[in-house]
C-alpha cells in the first residue's frame, strides 16, 4: 500500500521539522510539503495535492481555521487534521465547522499523531480525549431542515447514509460502483446542500434529522 501523502502547515520551525521527521519515520505516511504560513501552505497544497493536511491554528497570516475553510472549498475531498495548543471550545467548534475532520493537541505522542493521520484518511474523526469530551458535552449540530434533505438526490442520500454507517470514501466508491472522484464530487454537493464543510458535520446533521428517521 502506498503511504498517505501529508502536508504540514506549522509556523514553529522546530516543531515543523519534528513533525516532518515523525511522519517520514512512519511506513504509513510521507510528508510531501511543509509550510510556515497559510499562504505558502495553500500554494504548496495546490501543487502537491496531498491526501491529508496537518494544520496549526496560530499562523502569521491567515489562521489555520481560515486556511482550512479555503482548502475545503478548493478540495472537498482533502482531509484536514488540526494540531494545536488550543483546547477551548470556541476554537474546536470553529475548526470543525470550517471543515477539519480531526483535532489533536500538540502534546500528543508521535504514535498518536501518525495514528490520527491514518484514521482521518480512512474516514475517521480522531480527537484528543479531552477534545472529544468537550465535543460530546457542548457541540450540538442542528438537524437538517426538510428542504435540505429534500434537495439531496437519491445518489447523494445513498452516499450520506453510507457515510453515517462509517464507510470511507473509497469504500463507498466500491460499494456503489463509481469512481473515488465521483464520490468526492457528490460529497461537495452534499456539503453545499446541507450547508456544512466536513463529513463529520454532514453526518451529525443527517443523523439528527427527523426526516431521516421517518424514512424520507
């Protein structure tokens, strides 16, 4: 299996170098670019097209959250893992709403960081334990409105159901007999119709919808 391609956006030079070493020391991951600010990161990511981005929040130009939102608009299939010192609820929820699929604290071990990269690429939503607790305690994704569910095509509804069951994008492509790229295109359309920016938010909104439980 080919290693997961990873980009780093981190302004601290020493920590950025350490991350690069951690990623390249793993057989499952390979760092293809490392940037010290959002602007350079956006350009490098567009050029190298990694599968996963490890993103800091505190950057010298755009914030990591703003950079995440831009990347998700440009590449909906891109998986973004926030790695930061911030553990307050406001930053966590803003990052998730912007399109991040995982949120780790910088005190995570090298093994936890690599495992999170693998998990997020497989369709998971890895989080440090204390972050996960805050999400469970505080985050309530509004249920999808009837008109949002009604706007989904049958294929989009099928893909959203498979997402809710925990399937990764590649698994969904195999399941319904379409290409991975086609699934990513459908995901972008689903995010737009449900007014979310990540699979985590889309699934949460879908699962809390009364329309889903009533079979619509």
